[in-house]
């Protein structure tokens, strides 16, 4: 195993974020949602679509598709991360999920209104590829950075991701806004080309971390047991360990509830603007670009504030802001108001993700061999939060007919997470005297 804090390895690790964040921006946040709403909107049917003979509200269908994708990952990740731990081959799994995700994005090139099923399936597979690769990527953090550097390294990954995704988004932006410059006359082609470019970008830049990162450290204990059962037994073993970690067992429930809000907002924001505010694709792309650029500064600012005030205090502050975002979204009626909310979201989006990851990493015992299993537990928690958040958002929209009502439900998740974080802050004060985590 290479020495920790190696600049070359850290840069290569961050390049994985650079590679796959283009999916997160183009597919989940900007062009795909706008394109999808545009080709499925139909006032005569109340925006309902048929998917393998079943009828859904168009935006609720994508919410459910993502929820199912993340639920599949909840089932698979315990098994895969257990295998990665005792075989030391986490990089192979990163490569597999990267190939799956990039191929699915390329498949979206063929997505049209007449091929709804193909589009939804590729959309879900891309989400599986993205989330599957990320758990093994996250598990490298305690292996490549010492405890005092993990906040900065975590923020570096998100910063690389924001920069890389914005660069590709600008290229896609040119296709969408100025198709004539490229001789494009088909209105669907700019979006379809963007999906193809994401897949190619993703796999191309991922070669850098795949070349430089170590393959992973095998667990010293060999497992001679059924792989399927063994994965969940490994997850159960991690849970038993977590129950004996007083700070971590308080942090995870809080992380679960506020992640229900954060992740869902990030996944549905563009569809909300397109459907509730009737904003054009060009305006939506501009807003998301603003969010990404502001998020670069936001991740860095939050990292520095956490050095001064502690991770938990800054997380509490950021969750307060997210509650305000949910309330503001409910009352938003104009593009200008949405732009203002977008700037605020950008400031806190990168910060809460980066700090959550590094806080979890710093609460773990350092120099443990089974980081993939611990980060599988973290990712299972996050994926379950996404499943719950997306399902709640889509279900409330279906029964009330408005995405605005769904934003208020997300606000309640943030409030619950906030209350748990306050209890964590109190527990931390008690634990701090004899704890190695005093910098948190």
C-alpha cells in the first residue's frame, strides 16, 4: 500500500469524480430532465405516460425508476463490497460500474418519445453505474489520506467533479443552444449527442484513476462462506461495530434523514423548474451551471469553516439552510426566484456532501482493512435515503397533482436530521475529552 497523502494518488482519485460527475450534471440535473419533460408533456393526458402497459405521471415515473435503481444497489452493494474487502479488488468493481454507467449514457443517444422504455431503462442503469462506482471510490478515502487531511481531500474530489462536469456541460450547452453552428436540424439530436458525450467522457477520464489507484488491500481474514450470505453478514458485522461507536451511531440516522432531502432535491430540481415554472432548457442549463460553479466555492468554504468550527456545527448550519430552500421552493413562482434559490443550493450542496463523507471517514477507526464494507454501509444508508426521498416525492406529486407539495415533505426530513445532529453535537461534547475525534 502506498503512503498516505501522496499528491499523485490523491489527484488520480479526484479525477474519478471529474469523470463521473458529468453524468450527475447532464443526465440527472439538466439536459435529460428537460428533454424528458419536453417529449412526454401532454396536457390531454395530464402528463401521463405508458411504461410497459402501466400509466404514470411523467416525472413520477423517473422518480420511481431512480428509486428502483438505488434499491437494487442497496441489495447488491453489501455483497460486492464484502467480496472487494476479502479479495482486495475494489478497483475491478469501480471499473465494472463505470463501464455499465457510461454504456447506459451512450444508449440514451437512441432515446426518443417512441422509445420510452429504452430511455427509462438506460436512465436507471446509468444511475446504477454511477452509484455503484462511488461506493468503492469513497472507500479509498481513509486509505489515501490521513485523518487530518480527509476533509481537504474529500472537498478536492467534489471540486474536481464540479469543474469537470461544467466543462462538458459547456460543450453540451453549445449543441443545445446553437445547433445551427453544427448543422443540426433535428430538435432531439442536441440532447442525444449530449448523452453520448457523457458516456464517452465518463469512461475516458476514468482511465486515469484506474491506472494510478492501488487495487485495494485484501482483508487478512479469508472468508470460506457463501458469497451472498457473506455480504449481508459483513454488513451486519459493520452494524454491530457501529453500535459500539457512540458518535457514528448518532451521525448515521441524521445523515439518513437529511440525505433524503439533499439527494432528492438534486435529482428533481430541473424537472421541478421545467414543469412547475415552465422554464426553457437554456435557462435550466444556465441555472445548473451557476449551481456547479458556486458549489466549487461552497465545498472549499465549508471545508475551511469545519476546520475552525467543527464538522457537526457546520452540518447543522447547512441543514438549516436546506430547510429554508424547501420552504422557498414551495412559494417560488418566477425564474428569478428560482435563480436565487439555485445560488443558495450551490453554496450548500457540495459542502454537505463533502463534509458528510469526511465526517463518516473520520469517525471510523483509522488503518482498518475493511474500508469497503464500512463505506458500503455508508452508501447503503445514503441509497436507502434516496429511495425513500424519491418515492415520497413522486407519490406526493401523484396524489396531490403538484411537485410543490412534495418539497414540503422533504423539509420535514431535514428537520428530523437537524434534531439528530443537535443530539450528536451534545454527545460529541461528552465524548471529546478522551476521544481522538476532538477535531470534529
